[in-house]
C-alpha cells in the first residue's frame, strides 16, 4: 500500500471540520456508551438579529464544556457575561450535569470566572508565548426539580 500524502490546510471547509468532529463523537460514544451529547448556545441579539453576546458549548455525560463566551465591547461591564454564564449553569443543571469546565487565557477573563465560583484546576504557561491558559471548573449540584425537568 502506498503512503497517502498529508495536506496542510490553513482554511479548512467547515464541513471537513464537522466531519472530524462527528467521527470523534462516534468514537467517544462507542467507547463510553454515553450518547446524551447536546449543543448549548445562548445569544443576546439586537433588533436586527445581530449577535451582541453569546455562549457556546455542549453537555455530555453529566458534564458541560463552555467553549466560547463573548460580549461585544459596547456591552461589557453591564452583566451580560454573568447572565450568560448563569443561564448556561441553570441549563446544564437541568440536563443533569454535575460539572462545568472551560478554559481562558490570562489576558482574557480568569478573574471573571473565579468571581463566579470557578476554580483553577490547571495552568499552561507560554500559551500563547508570554501568557497562560487557565483551565477552570465549577461543580454543580442539580436539584431533584432540575433532574425531573431534564429531557
């Protein structure tokens, strides 16, 4: 069998990235037997439906991972980040999650998350060069009412 060449692509098609994600998810489900994964997104939109702030992540196996939380500079300091995070925590608890994880860089918002009761569980120095990446988690304790309301 001949060796297949590698192709480096700086601008991959979204469908190609989605294909990889789907394969990884299939593998994870096959290995763990846990197939309750669901996306989680929350948006703040203006009158023209343009995104002004938002949060994206997913839940899977009693865990929630927040990948992105962004607030437009004009809305920062007005509580939108706190509201988005609180809404994600409530939804995660309703889905039966026991923990939320996320990462942020030292130049982004580690203090914000720590004020919201997230604990630092790891730090990677020089990512990117001269800065750190923080890994944080918050343990959730779903109430019986949250569990009863979960789909």
